[in-house]
C-alpha cells in the first residue's frame, strides 16, 4: 500500500470549489496607506488558493501579531538568549505594545506604511516585527548582512520611510542614503528597545486589519539579480503555522526552538517566531549560530526543536561526540536539498529522523515535507496538509510519475510579487511553479532533481548569479563576468566567478572578492575567481553559462581559490 499523507489535499480528487475560494466574505482593508495593496498583481495572475482545512477558515478581521501573542500564561517563557536573558509572554506583550505605541505615536506610522527591520537575531528584533504587524503596518525584514546598495534597492522598491534598526547594524543603513528614511535605533549599550521618545506603558489595541491586508514584504533574489518583493497577508502568517507546523512538525508548549536562519529569511521567521508563538512554546534566539555554536546551544539550553540547513547538519556530525544533544526531538532541514547520506548519518548518530522540507519565500514556508515514519531518505516528502503539488512539463501538463518535470504547488498561501512582471512566470494556470525540477514517485513522494534556473543554492542561501556578475562589473578592472555554481560536498554548491579583465589590469582574485564583499552580502561572494581571455558566447553574443559549469570550462589562467567561511 502506498504511503500517503492522510491530511494532504489530493490534486486529482480535490474539491473544485476549494480552489480560489476566500475563507470568508472579504472585509474592507484597514490600511490607510494602500501602496502595497495597490501593487499586488492583477487578480487574474494570482494562484488558486485552498482553504479546505477547517483551521484555515479565518475570520475576516485578523491581526496576526495579536493572534500569536494571545493565549499563553504571561509567566511562561517566550524568548531566551544565549546570555541567559528570558522574556516571558507577559514581558513580550508589554514590549511589543511599547514599540507599537512608538510607531503610531511619535513616529507617525499609519496602517499600510512599510517599516524596515534590521539587526541580528534577538528578542528585540522579533518584538519589533510583532509590533509592526500589531500596528497594522507592513514589515520589511532584511538581513543584517545586506550592504548599502542592496538596502537602497529594497527600500526604493517597497517605498520604505521608517526603519527600526539594531544599533550595531545602523551604519550600512545610513550609508544606503535612502531619501526621507527615518531610522529609530534600538539596542546600544544594553538590551533596550527603541528609545529616546516617551511612549505610554499601557496595552496597545491591535489594529483591526483584514485577513487579506498585507502584513509583510519579504525580498528574494531572482535569476536576474533584481530583488523580488513577496507580499504576504496576515492570514498567510498563521496559515504556515496551521499547515506545516501543526500537521508535520507538531510542536508542544514545552518545546524550546532554535536554529541558524536569520529572521530576514522566512525560513527563520517561521521556525523561530511564528511556530513557537503559535504553539505557546519558547524560542532560543541566537545572534551567532554556526554549527559549533548550535551544538553548544542545544546542549547548554536543552533545545528540543532545531531548524537549519543540510550543510549545518553535515558540519555538526563531526562535533556530536562533544555535546549532549539527547534533548532534541525534532530537527527540520530546508534551504537546500538534503542528501540521503546526511539523513542516514544524522539518524545513525542521534536516532532522529530529519524532517526534510522544501519551501519558498514566495510561499512563505514549507509546503512539501514528511516526518517520523513517513520520512524517506533522499525524498523531500509529501504535500503538507492543506497543500497540493504536482510535476508538470513546460506547457503545464502533468507528467507521468517517475518522469522529471517542474514542481507546481498551491495551497492557502500563494505568490504575489510586488509590482513585478515576473509574476507571470511564477504563477501559471493557478499553480505556483517554483523553478525546481522534481520527480513524483508512484506512491506520491516528491524527490528533488535540480534547480530549473541559474540560481545557486549554497549552504541554504539562494544566490542569483547575475546579481554577483553585476557587482563584479562595477569594478573598474573587470570587462566581463559570468557566475555559476560548482558542486560542493559541504555546501551543496559554491559560487565561482569567471572574469575577463580589462586590458592592462591586474588579475587579482582576492581584490575582486573583497570588492564584492563590500557590494553584496558576504555569502554571495565568489569562493573562487577564474580569469579567462574571453567568455563563451553564441554567434549572437548570448552568454553560454552552461559551458562554464564543471567539466566544461577551459580554465586557462586560474587564480584565486577558497576564501574561507563567509557564513560563520
């Protein structure tokens, strides 16, 4: 008998009325600033939406932050830090309310305004995110590693005029030179929230946002390198908890969550804020979460639920003997393909079955996964309850089981790019086409084959080759550049740049790497620079990147090499 997920939606036998059906009658938006709503794709370009699970039938008025903060006893711990600081749910609510008062009082933020959030993974960053949603504004959380050029681009696309920023992360935001941006700093010499202006210490009544009011814009890089703003609603925030977390992860109130993804990634936002709060559990928020630091934190704080990438699980295997990790009960792997060898090695050493999963910023979190006895090494898993998935050809026609094709999914959350023509490429005939090549087995399991585009996935980070090329081309000594991914046992892929230097210029690989690190987040920096006399092109001048991939490049004049760990 084929193994199936009994709660998953079957695309061949689905309720035809479930698709594109709103969970309730829509209600008027609470947004005064309608910028984000006005820049949603036309309704005809939206994916079909599914709300066939009872828990997805949200009321018309819904504020995700108010829902996440409701319920648990005020004395229960909500967040912990590596330094031993503990925030209870009561303290978290009070601090969220103070930030919300600050936003809507002295700062003049109105519902629908976009507020940028930047800083290391701390309880204050999480509190600021919750406060933005509670105030009816739109959270734009970026990575602490983003450079001024990247920050300026995202602020321009989302038309950001307010920012809440950790004192340690403010310099690059100031250097971005965003016109009219008002930056409010938190942190500094102590673990303090945004200060400098008097605000009430009274409870803040959440803005009565509509369930389909925009709650956040998460930026992801496309294959062209131009960031895409993924727009998600208040109901979407709860839907990822009420599908993957509720049905696959199955957290308990006594769980302690931890992980490596920053809150600027939706993988981290879900795993370290949304899921634990929805379950009334606690999260250990780590500013430093390299594999050794994760192991130490798990052992010291008795973490029970862990979120990280396959790269980190592989790296942690070497250090397991030095730490007591018997407290772990759920380990989630996403961000890149999980090799079967890593799954088996982790299981042999810990007795735990890794919960593999695939998610996307466009869909907010994981939509195919499997846990416990349903987990299969080498397979991503089954559609998460509330989601449907299929494998199709380039025309949108489903392919037979066992044949590779494009992965297409739909569920309660769908892709909506912020004023971006690439919406037409991601959503086709009501399905979200993720850009991954997959095979569905005869018993319904989905197995990853490869990326269908030029995206490089390195240690869980998505890196657009053309974006790195553009940065290299800003160097005065670079005439041409092409960037591809090279397979790597530890990281899945690493970034390799092929460069044609200008006449008379030095062939200095390390100087180019340093330049890119100053232009882009360090994880995007090429780990190897190869100098060529010319790049391979077609007769019409089109760059042939496939000829630069392993086994195809001429490799004349190789310089550079492994530049160390940029993700520690």
